[in-house]
C-alpha cells in the first residue's frame, strides 16, 4: 500500500466521526475487520507491546481492507474524539470521508 500522510488519515477519521461510524480499540477493530465491513483501518505505531496490534495488518491484507499506520495513539484517539489514546480505529461507515478513503485506498 502507498505511503499515506497521517494527516489525511486523521482527517478521514474526523469526518467519519461526524457523519459516519467508527469502531475504536483493537478488539472492536479486529471484529469489524474479520467480518470484512471495515472501510479503512488506522493503527498507531507507538503501541506497546507490539503484539496487541501485530495481527491487524495481515488481517486487513487478507480481507483487502485499506490499512494506514499512524505515528501516535494519542493523536489517533484525539481524531476519533476520545479523551484517551487508542491503538486502532476502523471506519465502518464512511460518511463524508468517502473521498479521502478512496484516495488512501489507491
């Protein structure tokens, strides 16, 4: 997958938060990815231990779901409107983020 600027990915999350639907946290993201209903998955790279998120990238590739690494779980949580950091976010309903997700999927 092409390198994507984290800003674009965060923007997609912010738009989807307002007009679509998000799943937050590794467990929720894993569930919607396994079902194949996630439109875009974002995973923070500063998660410790790495084992928590290691399965997400191969799972996304298996299900042909676009996947974006973002540097910070704090920023990812903030983009999703959470007051706490989060390791992963899945956009389930794109809302106004549809165009950005299309660009990120290329």
